C-alpha cells in the first residue's frame, strides 16, 4: 500500500478548483488519481495541515466518483487522522453523496 501524507504537499489546503488558487482540492484529486493508477492500495494521512475546507475535501473525494472511478476502489482508500478523526466520516459522507448523485 502506498501512503500519501497530505501535509507534505499541501500544508495549507486551498479552494475547490485550480482556477481559484493553489493547493486546490482538484489538484489533490489529480494526485490521488496518479497514485491509484500506480499502486494496489492507498492510505491517506490527513494530519499535519492547517485545516481543510469542505470544498477541498468534497472535490478531492466526491470528485473521484464523478470522474467515474470504481466505487469499491474509492471506498477502499484508507483514511488516517489522529488530529481530527471526524474528517474521516466527513469524507465518507462526500463519497456516499457523490455515489447517490451519480446514480440518480
């Protein structure tokens, strides 16, 4: 399994889209896509950042569903947070909401 530590690349996560600023959820989603393509499993460590906006997290994870990634692969991403464990439930809600929206 490959480990991604968000804070290594995004110490201060930014807005939803690249056009709105740096360290965007869209950019992070692209990074996750590259890592998913290169590994058999993914662990994402959410600790160490200055905090997350909901739009960053929704675009990062809900966006993977909207882009057509296999639902089981996205659900299989292991999320880790000692600092803010509630982020894990929030991200899972974004994934499940995107699944519901994509299946009308």
